[in-house]
């Protein structure tokens, strides 16, 4: 069962359950699931843990949603916000600037590789991807290639929920209800080699990008948008040399390479940016989530000098923006968050401890339901199968029962928050806060091992 922490939980408020069910429209949520069940109401967080309204403690094995990288309850981030409110609560960055936006942009440019020096702020990740798509299209217009409007992404990849970002998303069930989408989004195979034929060329997935560019016409393709390590589908890493090959393809066809790092930036893979983990240089990086460790909503993109240059002269401008982009309070929180990263060497901690986390997860392969373990840094997935030898998966009905009928609830009941997901093959995803260590890895195993064992026994029975 979930355990109660040493500090008392925040007092439950009378009627919260009823009010939540009546008024709160939760995102990506089957509200019918709460007809006969409670809504999980999280009331407090500290370190790697959160507590619900009943005082039960949970290891936050998903860092909120891949974003509370520095851990919960850091009062110094709140204090930075309070100081900023006293100095300047809000001002826009439309033809104006303020100190925190300038300082944060400068700091991010110093952390980003090579000539990625121009920072365009947004309010979150979908806005960052939307902005990158718009920027790529207008960049090509201003450099004499107005037909370059298409963008290529990968199957099962998730890039956001705004209409442009959704057109980049390769998950049919998320796209179909909102069609027609922004035109121009095309998908190619991802790098999940677990189900590939044994004799397939390791760079096959990279070559599919060039084939798609050639099929659509290089004169019509604006950008390729890729996560360093693909989230949806279960923490899918690239093959060695994949990104270097993609970079060559993009250069050959005058296509921008956008590294979508809404999840992978700020330590998740042991570096400030995921492209540094896999040693490639994009033209644009998108970011959000852990920029502030989710203590305030903020996102943005970092563009290379080449991409920014057409907008920096005369009467030219990028006619795009958001009211709250570069918000002074969010920027102050981001600066304080990056201070924590630097002071505690959180990226270095991930690099030092990633092997221990991976070894623990690999040890679960002895459970027959565990087919594959993949990922990097503090970002891993366990793919579930009916047969390890043949890699046979589950029917839709079996997957529904396995993930939603059993695993999600049982893992939570035992005190672990993670993601049981079937966008693609059924997986369990783990992305714990970057402060986690041996103690938390052992807690994760002590929940996963018996629950996966029980799941297998129920499946085979």
C-alpha cells in the first residue's frame, strides 16, 4: 500500500471530491472512471515524493509529467518568484524587454551548443513546437523558398496539442478527432528496433527521412522535427549514427532540423540538452517543462544565428507571440532552477547514477511479461509482451485490461506514480526526479517486481 510520510499531509478539504467531479475538467482523462471511484487529489510534494489528501505518500516516478526535474518543494524557487513580484510582476516582451528575460535568454544561449543564440519564449511545450513550425516556414519564405512548408516527424511521436503541433504528432487517435489539421505534417518510421528484422540496416530509419523528403519534393519540405529520445511508444532511443545521418540529409536538402526537447532538455538525459547526449547540432531546439522544473509554466525555442538572421534587419519581424511569454516571474523561477542544477550538478548526478537505474530495470527481464527495457539517463520504459521469445504483443482488449484495469491502479495503490501507456506497444514509463538515488531505485523495484509478476500470472492464467 502507499505509505504515509513522516510529516503530516495537508488537511483534506471538505467536499473536494464532489467539487472535482462536478467542476474540474481534467486533461486526457476518462471522467467516467470516477463514477464509482475517487479522483486522486495530490495535496503536497517534497523531494521525490507527493502526498494525497488522505496522507498516503507516493514516489513520483514520472516527475509530474517529465518536468519536476529538481524535485518537489524547493522553497528557493518560490522565494525567487516572490522577489520578482515585488520588483516587477509582469511586462510583455513585445517591443519591450525586462531584466529576467534578458538574463535567462543569455544563460540558455550559453548552455546551448554552437551558434544557437536566439531565444524565443512561449508559455509551454505545444506553443514551443507550434512556434518552431511557424518559424521554419517563414525562414524559408524570407530566404527565397516559399514552397517549403511541409514538416516531417516520426510515427507514434507526440509533439503537442495545438493544431500545428498536433499535425506533427504521429499518434492517430490524438489526431483524428480534430481533423482537418494544419496541412503539411508527414510521418516516417521511428527508431524502435525491438521489432525490426534482424538484418535491417541500423540507419534504415534515418534513410526513411530522406526517402520522404525526396517523395514530397525537397523544394516543399521546411523541417524535420525529432525528439532526441522519443517519448511516446516508450522511450525510444536512436541508433548510433542516426542523428548524424539525419543532419547530413537535412543539410543536403536545405531542411531545418528541429530538436523537440520539451522532455529531453534540462538533465533528463544527463545533459542540459538532449542533442548533446547524442552529439548532433540542430537548427532549432524546443523546450519547456523542466526549464522551471514546472514551478511556473514556461517554454521556448532556441534558434541558430542562421535561422534568426533574416528577421534581424530593417523592417523584418517574426509576426508571432504570446502574452505571457518570457513572464518575469517564470523567468526568475527558471533562473533559480538553473542555479539548483549548477549547484547540485544534477546533470552529472544523472550520468553517474543512470547505470544503476538501468541495471535495476534490466533485472526485471527475468519476469516473463517484460519484453524490452530501453531508454537513457533517467528516462526509461519497459515494454510488456505475452511471449519474450516471439515478442508477441497483446490484443487491444488485453492491453486495456492490463494497463487500465490492473497496472495503473495497482502501481498507484502500492505507492508508485509512473505511466502505463499503449500509444504503440504497451509500456511502463519511468522518469523520476533527477535527485533520485539508490533508495528510490530500490523503492521502484520493490513495487514493479511484484506487480509485474502478478500481471503475468493473471495473463497466463
